[in-house]
């Protein structure tokens, strides 16, 4: 049996789930795709060299070794970086940030906007050419959470600050409503 926590209004009781704003996905992000540039160049080079030399080698085992080496180099040099790039993603919703990474062992970390945090952007000169950057989210813990090399890093920072402000304002309004006294409710220090 799951218990849902609902916000309460001091005069009318709990707010209906329809009165609460639904959680919406604002953005789904990955690291910038330029990290796949050199692995793709390597793949093209391996395919070109293999195509040129295959069948031209003197012994059949050399052709087989060339194919095996090309497949292994392609898997390590291109497929592994591609899988690593695909396995790390960030989802920003109206209520939280979700960090997901891992291929065989999946790790999911969530950070609620209402908790509050500091957002900073770090850009190298290459990242600034592509308008990407690393967004650092400092929650007061030992290590900040990093959105590594995301596109439009400045826009991500602005959106995160806006979402945090909206979330904290909504939480504050809910607390203000629940802390106010309903009519006819006795209060400490007041005479009826």
C-alpha cells in the first residue's frame, strides 16, 4: 500500500492531485557528440586500411589476423566510446534532475529542485566554440554533481536556476498556506 503525500490547504484540507502542477520533462541531455569525432575517424581509418590490405597479404592467416585486429580495434576504439556516450544521460524535469549512467550496472541519482543548490558553468576554449560546457551543481555535499560537456551550458544553467526558484516558491506557498490558522482554530496565546 503506497501513501501519497499531498499538500494541504488550511481552509479546505488537502489539495487535489489535479491542483498540483504535473511533473514535465524540460530537457534530456547527453554530453556533446563531438566526443565521438576521433573514434569515428579511427573507424574510417581502420575500415580503409583493412579494405586496402585485405586479400593483398601473402598468407591466408595474415588476412585473418588483419580482420580480427580490425574488428578488435573497431570495438575498442569506436564501439566502446559510443556505448559509454549513450549510457550517460541527464533528464531535467520541473521537479528534479535525474542522472543516469552505466551499462551493465545502472546508477540513477536524483536531485530535487526544492532542495536548493548552486549552479556554475565551466568552459574550455574548445567548449566555448561549440557553446557547450560542464555544469557543476553544488548541493553542499563533498563532491558536486556534474553535467559533463552538455550543449548550451549557459541555457542549462539559466533553466536550472529558474526551476529551482519556481520550486522553492511553490514549496514556500504550500508551507505558508499550511501554517496559517483556519477560521475557528484556537491559537496559542490567543484568547477565544
